[in-house]
C-alpha cells in the first residue's frame, strides 16, 4: 500500500477545489485532465500528511522543509517552466495556450539545481553567504499597472495582483 492510498477522495476533491480557486485568482490554470489532476492532488495531500507541507509529488522530498523549500507547491520553478514549456515540471499548472489546446504538453526537464547549489542558496537566504544585494542573481520586473515587483529571469505570464499580461512588465532599475 502506498502513502497516496491513505488519502480519502473527499480530501483530494477539497484540495482540487482549493488549488483551482487559488490558481484562477492568481491568473494561473490547472491541468484540465481530471484523472491526472486527481493523482497530483493525491500526491500533494500525501506529502502534506507525511511532511507537513505540500512538496511536489513528482520530486523526491527530503522531509526537511528548509531543504525542500524550493519544491513546495507552487514551487520556485513553476513560472520559468510555464514560460518556457507551457507547463510546470509535474504539469499541475499549465499555460493558457495548453489549456485552450493551442499547445501540446511536452516533457519539462528538471530545473532544480543539485544539492550543493541549493545549499549555497540556503546560505544566502540565511545571511551567512554574503551581504544582501551583492551580485543579484535575477533581474527585477515591475508591473506597470499595479507596481508588483518580482525578481526572476522573465516576467510572469500574468501579474498575480492585477492580472495584467506579461507585456505590461518592464525591467526595474
């Protein structure tokens, strides 16, 4: 018996409702394949029960929240995966083009860095790896509609605050 077998259908359905509500309110879309969505939600619920947080069901979680912080759903890699491939690594989130059927789902390569790189990132977050702002790793993007700022390689598809599209973002100096 697997851990996901212990997750009641009612919990899976409630989690899907919650994920759908949160995704749509933030300009994101969940995978329209209900059976696939059920299996992902079952994995998220099992990980939440096991670890106390919703680690991505398609990755191996350590059980240490600090070690797994980057793969807690929604993971750090969701937006770059959506931008580049039309879906996140586990395909829980899909782009509007995939949702409409204008783009097919394709394999998404693992973007998560090796453990030693993640350890260095943890040091930077804790303040032991250098001073704040030193050698910023990502550009900062500003939504020209509402002022939302985000630091990442590319602007999001949709602003999570005002729902403005990606073309409304400019690089912030």
